[in-house]
């Protein structure tokens, strides 16, 4: 029942995913959540680490597309300075936003990787859309009020998933323990 919430991989942070790892697995684009995946939900300014990661992806020819349930005005504060495309009001976990993002990168699903910090929206949505995915730890431990309920549910679901799938663990990269 809860397998729709099971991530393909679990990595500490998005910055640990490298172009080399992506190319090794034939991923040619990254879709990513915004809040608590790329940036702290309560701070729209990206870190130096984020800027370097985006530059590294661009230099490798790997497009990064932000897919967020936020409105454009919230997303644009971040993506405009980074030169990224985005999908606003994605309605995750529904597949609508994932389909929009797939059109933006013009690639088949098996060449796209989704990265997010929430299993209720990012991971469940990616699984429903048939896109492999990475669950990352939130950038900051606090959450916006509208995410707190999801986090409580996620703790229960993750407890079940870890019991059912003991191989699930936080890794340094998507290549760990192959």
C-alpha cells in the first residue's frame, strides 16, 4: 500500500548528486522541488553551494527544472537569478506538473530524475508519473505551517517503509552500495 511513497534513492542533499552519477544512469535532466530541497523554505536566497551545483549541471548540459506547488511569484525570486525553467502550481502529488516539466525538457521519463524532500508530494508524485526519484533531507528542520501535517504523516509512512524495506537507507550518493 505504501510502496507509492517509496523513493528510488535516499541521499542527504541534492548537492551530492553529480553530473557523473546522472550520466552513468542515463539521466539527462533533473526536476527538483524548491522549498527545503534547493533552498530553505523561509529564505529565498540560495547558497554558494547551490550556485556551484547549478553551474556544474549547466556545464554538463543537464537541465534543471524546478517543479513546485508554489505560485510563480515565489518561484521566480529564486529561478530567475539561476536561469532555470520552472513549473508553478504543479499540484504534486498529481502528475500534471510532472508532465509539464517533461515537456519542458523534451525527454522520455526514464531519462529524468526527480529530487525532493517530501514523500507525500515529491516522491509520490514522481512515482505516479513513472519518474525515478531521490528523497533528500530537508535543507532546514523547520517547515511552513502547511507542510507540518505532511511531515507527521511522512514519519509514520517512513517507519513502515523502513520496516518493510530494510535496504532503504540514507546514502552519500545515488551510487552508494550498488
